[in-house]
């Protein structure tokens, strides 16, 4: 939302803006596996003190403060690019634990026939957050400048942290969790991950590849779409293109989860449903992304962007839940590995998008990149994807 305004204030070109946008993913990819491991420590001696919900709360508290402080960091010295890059790396480190901890939490608490709708419902919160930030952030940007957007977003996060802390969690447990984190987390026998067994399976590599593609293509769109609309249609209202795509993504996410669980309950094979969701989330969404590079109409572009973003939420009911199908006992760890690959794709993809824009001067090249990344992951998952558990010993693999 703030990229164009900050680029104008600090004199960044497309490559430098791409560097700042991608730096978030440098940190994001480093804490994925850590988040999955911390969220997995439930049920043993540490289980009463560490779990997915506490990991999410602690990280949100830290990234909320950092987000609110980002404008101050950006103005600490004349090296705006350096300090903004550092700020985004640190934010990525803190937010990287979120989805793996959430995946671990849901794999332990939710039965298989309800996972897709539950994950899609919770995932819709991300779209709602983008909707609120896009709507209010665009108005704040126009009236008070880009720092106000960071103050608003960070403040909203801290309000959520206060609510969860006071109403849903025990303060003593949270303090104990901080103590455990400070002392380090030795891996107990019951929390060891059968990583050799996991990574011998083609279905695991198919899941990782598909998650890499879905995350990479989503991160490229998330980072560059506001700049595309502001530069291609300079007279358009920011709140329109920052709100409408996410407004459509929320019902799309809920519908995909409902449809996925309904089809499974009707007797369709789990892997068939997961692959269908990926055809929608990676295949059809890539088609609409391609169309974005070949239209000169603002209304049509908003429709195509909304369709592409909305269809990408079908990935929640496809690959995101497929990881829980494959390894429910260590879903957070496996999702962390897969999302690390996705974050790395985000680093490369967002930087490459800026490079393509700077060298070709064409937005079509960036949208072609999105479609190519999505198509690669879809083909891999269609060929090698499975839904049978792979985290069991050979004697129990008949499930």
C-alpha cells in the first residue's frame, strides 16, 4: 500500500523498491520450521506451557510493536533503504512462525473431515486483515501520509494481542512459555520428526513444490499489485484496488473450505478433492493473472485481480490441508519446510518482478512470471500428489 509513496519520498527505483518488498521474505523463510516445532510441543511436559496459540500471541506482540515503530526506523538516518530493509527482515522473522504454528494447532484440534473449512475460515482472517488495511490504509495514506498506515496496522495488532491475552489465555502460562523459550527447547524423544521417512516420499516433495508455487505467486501479486494500479491508472482511487480483491477473497476462501469438506463427505477421494482445489487455486488463478497484463480498462483489471486473488484462497483447501493429510503428527514442521521454500520463492520472485519491470518497462512480464510459477507447482502436484499418511512406521502405512 505504501510502496509508491515511500519510493517517491526516498527516491527508490523499481529495483530498490523490489529489494525492500522482498526483504520481508528473507526473514520470513528463516523461522518457518521453528514455528512448526514450537507449535508441535503440545501434550508432553512442555505442552501446558508451549503451543501454537502462545507462539502466535508472542510473535504478534513483537511484530505489532515493530510495525508501529517502522516509520521511526526509516528516519533514523539518511540510509533509508538500509533501515527499511532491516525492519522488514525482522518483521518477517517474527511473522514466519505464524502459519506453521497455526497448522500444527489445527492438525491436533480438528478432525480430517472438517480441516478444509476450518483452515479456510481461519485463513479468511488474513484476507479480512488485508481488506481493513487496504481500505483504512488507503484513506490514511491520502490524508496523513504513509507513516500513519504503519501506526494503524501495528496498533490494531497490539489491540488484538491485548484482547487474546486478557480473554483467552492464562497470563502465568504465557510467562512460563517465555521462560522456556529463553532457556532453549531441547527436542524430546516424543517430538522428533521422521524427516528421512518424510523426504523419501514423492508426495511430500509434490506438496513442497506446490506450496512453493502458491506462496511465491501470491507474494508477487501481494507486493506489486498496488504499484501496478497506481502507475497504470493514476487517477483511480486507492481504496478501490486495495479493497475489492480482498473483499471477494473472503467468501471465496469460506466457499472453498465448505466445498472441499462437502465433496469428501459425499465420498469423493481426498486427493481428488485436493487436486481439484489446486487446479482452481494455481491453474485458473494464473489465467486471470495473465489477463491482467493485457487489459487497459481499470474496471476489467480490478475484476481480473479479484478473480486471481480470490481463486488463490482455494489453496487453503488444497495444498495447505494436504500437508495435514500427509503428516498430521508433524504438520507444523512439514508446513514450515514447505513455506520456507515458498518464502524463498517470494524473495526471488518479488526481486525478479522488480528487475523485469525495470528492464522491460512492461507489467505483462511480471504477470507472466506469476503464471509460470503457478503452472509449475500445479503440474507437479497433479502428477505426484497423494493424501495417504507418510509419518507412520511401515507397519501402519496401510491407512
